[in-house]
């Protein structure tokens, strides 16, 4: 047996590096794609601060549901790109709607 054959591993003993393999995680990203640009970067302008933006109110259930996850948890401002002031107002109104049973 030569030294070069001894140092080489047979093909079936090669290990696959599991850290760098791609995973199929599309279920949690489907809802988040509503708030992202097509290139994957987040939009930095607040969607609730522009002209003709909808008013944040506990009675506006359709707007509030956009900012809730499937488990009815509030999405973070990093995901939705909402400004910090509007995020605070949004959380108060979502909590009001939850208490009143609208959501």
C-alpha cells in the first residue's frame, strides 16, 4: 500500500458538511414577503407614515390583522418596517382589539 492511497479517503466515507446545506423553510417566510422588497432587503420607509395612510384604530381589524402572525402575535418592526412611534400605537390598538374580542 502506497502512502498516497493510505491518506485518501474512499468516496463513501466522505462527510457532508451539514452546517452549510440549504434548508427548505418557506412556511414562515410566506407571510413576511408582503412587507419585503423583491431583492430581499427591507423597506425603510414606514408604511403608516406616508400620505393617505390608514388610521391606526382598534376598529380597523383588517389593518391590524396585517401586523399579526399566524399565532396572533404582533410582528416586530424589523419585519414590518414600521417606525417606533407607530409600532407603539399599533401594539396598543391590537391589544385593545384583542380585549374587546374583535381579533
